[in-house]
């Protein structure tokens, strides 16, 4: 939605509106990047935990392939 408003302000030549919308877009992009980085870290932690469980014999390696099929 902000991108649409920015594009409209750009085509209308409203520089002040473009500036504020550009700041919002940069903020949202930064937030998205933080969430993505967090999700990647959590996925790495979950893979490590799964490896530990397999190593201790609490789950089998076939359990790992079953979860991949569900995706």
C-alpha cells in the first residue's frame, strides 16, 4: 500500500509525500529483513536440535524425511 502511495506521489511530483513514504518503505524493508534473519536463525537452531535428538536416538532419521514430505 505504501508503495502505491509513493508511486502516486512520484507521478504527481509531490516531493514531500515521496520523502515520508520513502522513509516508511525503508523502515518496512528493515523490519522484513530482521524477521527473515530471525527465521533463518531459528531454522538453524531447530536443525541442530533435530540432529541432537537423532544422535541420542530419541527420533529416527526417517522422521526427518517424513517432515520434508509434509511441506
